[in-house]
C-alpha cells in the first residue's frame, strides 16, 4: 500500500512538471492593444480601439515581463509614425490606410511618452508600465486577506 501511494506521488510529480508533453502547456503572456491615428480639424490624435479605452490620446497600460504587442492603424489623411520614448521603438512611416505592429518587452516600470514622429516629435500621450506581483509575494495585511 505504501509503495503504491509513493508510486502515485512520484507519477503525479513527474507529470506535473510537464515531463510528458511534447509542447509547452503555457502560452506566452502578452498584452495586445490597437490604436488608430486620426486627423480631426488639423489636429493629430490617437484613439484606442482594442484593449484600451476609445478616448483621444489614451494612457496605454502594460506589465513588466509581458510581451506588449501594439498595432497602429493610420485612419488619418497624412502620414504618421508612432514613436515610444524610453524604448526607442517606432512604427514604419504609415500612409493613410496602412498599419504596423510593434512588440516591446518591458523590463522596467515607468511612464513613457509616445509621439507622432513625422518632421518633429509631437507628444500625444503616455504608456504606463507596471509590475504585478504574485499573491505569495504580498506581505502584512494583504497576505492575510488572500
């Protein structure tokens, strides 16, 4: 009986470590958002259409240690290029109707401005990167509530 229980525990431990699957059982963690450039009364604005509020020039939000995938669509009447300060990443120069996708792997917290980078940097909004800790890292009263 003891040998059977020990064998079952060993099997559960072996299988639980993912040793019997030929593929990863977890998907890579990502944050995906889509924004559009719009030209309204001669002013360039950005509006969120997926994963972010639809207001003008929204604050984009992501987490550290997650792949941040941002799709940018140009619904404006002129060319636009999105540039994110602090990560030194930008889209291709987008003609009206074109789109581009950029991927960032944030490793630090903070707020970073994003711009329309055509002839000069025109600030539009910011992207906020936050760290989310696992519940077992909570201390004090927060640990008691979990």
